[in-house]
């Protein structure tokens, strides 16, 4: 396994749309394993392939306390959205920024697993937020795009300063 470099907002590659995976093969399983390792090391609770500059519809998520419930979604589709919740979100591609975003309270998702088998999952609370956040990444959308233009501008300025300091 290998740690993958994570793109940082406002990198334009974060706005590319991911293509569906045609065959779940060893290459996809290796990508998912590397993404999981990268997510745990960061540390984070979710990662989309877009964030590691691979534009395929693969996401990994683990919202458990003890990091024991790794979920992999390939070609995920949301079948149902119910209710609303506002949750403070962060993102490994937008370090140090936390903002409230309104999303569905519950979602029903269909996806393929690492064997290429279809499954459906119903999620609520944090897991539902995380699924929606990661699926946005596959569409080229970063959570800060839900915020006002002024806030987005401030975040871009702040992250640009940080990268000058660390570069
Ligand atoms: Ni994110």
C-alpha cells in the first residue's frame, strides 16, 4: 500500500468530474486500499478518488470511533434523500476550515463493493453527511462551494497564505 498526495483547494483538478468504474479489478482494489491508508493517516473519515487526482468514482469512508468500519463505494448513486441536517464539515483538501453545510438527514445509496457486487445502504447522521460530501467530490464539488462568495474568497486567501508558509 502507499500514501497518496491529497490535492488542496483551490486546485482546479478538484473540480474534474469522475468517470464511472467499468470493471472492478485489481487496479481499483489497489486504489481503494491506498485511499483508505491515506485517509487513516491524514487522519480523516472520508476520501474521494478525485482528492488524490484519480478521476474515477471511488470513495472510502470510516466514521467509526475505532476505525474498524471501512466502507468502499464504487459508482455510488443516491436513490433517496430524506429530511435535512446542518453539520459542521471539514475536508482533507481544505485543511483547517470548518463550516456548516445543510444536507439530507438520511440517504439510501446504491454502489458496487470491492468485488464488483451491487449493494444498497441506508445511512443517517454523520455517515449520511460523509457520503454526500464524498459524492460531491466525484462531481467536482468541494464543500466550500455551498458557502457565500465572500466566505469562499476568504478561504482561498487563507489557504494560499498557508501554502506559501509551508512551501
Ligand atoms: Ni472532502
